[in-house]
């Protein structure tokens, strides 16, 4: 019933949990900061990062003449509801989590030295006509090595804490559509969520972006991989992007935005877009089985609480590894 060598079962035992992401440091260089009324540009020997004061995030990161970012990383809470999110879907809609956007209050350079610059953005993550869901402080630190660190500190509005769970809390960004290959160190190779990880194996996995989603009949959130230490998204040639954190995070790289998944009712309505949408999540809500059974257990929910986390980014030559 199966070819010789077919794996019937697998068990993995954690002897010692990984500490940190294990990404080696690279030599530092100098940075040069240029400010205008609209932007803050930080140039290093490995490229230039531009932060837009109105958008409140990175709008350009050019390395070797190649732009690595279409839409920069920002705190996000929304995911396309799954069939099993039925128990909370109405509450998410009432909170208008699908309409959240950052309203920038300030964008200033708070640290500047020969080898490092930090730009602090203060914003309100809010939907039209509603009080802010989160007050957010985002710090972009560019150092002379060419690395960029994104630190988030966010406090929820009191009204949001009444939700049973958030869909997720993490960063969403968009990379060029040519970034079609994903490699990660974490749980895989298949899709897994916090309450569906026993079948996943910790290791280093690689997939095309088009292979990341699961083929659900009705489009919905898909493609999550948890327990990640680092992830690399890259084109066939040129420069890709490496991301890592000192604590495990969830990775999702898809050819559609969460809003495109949410609007679609049939898979034929989904065509790969011009960008690769990358989500790097500090927390992700479990799925449960509320379409025909109970909601997720409490330990798999994501309550609206103050949150602090950091993700590091580094440009890497495609195909070279970490």
C-alpha cells in the first residue's frame, strides 16, 4: 500500500530548547542619516533604508540596486477568518479588525551615532469611527552592518480587551512578487497552528510561496508555520530578506493579502498578486473546531494585552543560506 521507505510514524523529543536564533553577527560599518519633512533615510555600506513619516514604516530598502520591500512591516491583528473562527467571527467584524490602519502621531530620530540610527514612530492602530485598538510605539534601528531591527511596544484600548481573542498579533509586510521561495527553521513542513502542532516536526524547511497555502475549498487563513527561529524569503537571483527573533514566532508567506482571502468565496477568485505577503507573528490564535465542536482551549487564545517583541532583518544573497 506504500513504496519501500514510506514513513509510517515519527516522534521528536526536545532535549534542550533552542536559545536564540543562532544568526551570526556581521561586521559593523558607518551610517549616514538624511532627514526631510517627509522621510528619514539611513544609508549604510550595504544599502539604504527609507522610512516615510506619514506611512510610519519603511517604504524603500534598496540593496545593490534592488528594492527589498513594497510595504514595510507594521503591527497587525487581522487574519482572514477560518471556518473554525465561527465562534468569534461576528465579534471581530464588530471590532472592525479588517479595517485597522495606522494613524501616525510622530516620527522622529531618537538615536544617532556613527554606527547606528533609531527612528521611533508613535501611531494609533484604529478603524474609522472607533477608538484606537492599540497605541503603538515602533522603533526601527538601522546599524552599520546593514541589519534592521523592528521593535514593537503596544498597549490595547480598554474596549478591545473584551474580545475573547484576537486573530493574531504580529508584523505584516509585502515583498516583491519575485520573492517566491521560503526557507524557515521551525515547525513544518506542513501548515500548523498553536493547537495543531503535534504532527509537525522541528527542522529547516523550504517551500515555494505558492506551496505554502493549504487547498481549502473556501478561501480562509492558511499557511501558518509556528515555532520559527528564522525565515528567509528570496527571489531566484539577487538579494533576499532574512528575518529572525530571539523568541519563537509564526511565519506565513502567501501570494495574497488577508483581505483578498477574506473577500474570496471560491478558490478561482484568487490569483497570485504582484507581491509576496509576509506575516511574522508574536502570537496566533488557535483554531479549535467550532464549525462542528468546541472553540480553542484558553491557552491557545490571544487576549488583547500589552505586548512587546522585536524582529531583526538582514539582506542576504539568494541561495546562500543564513
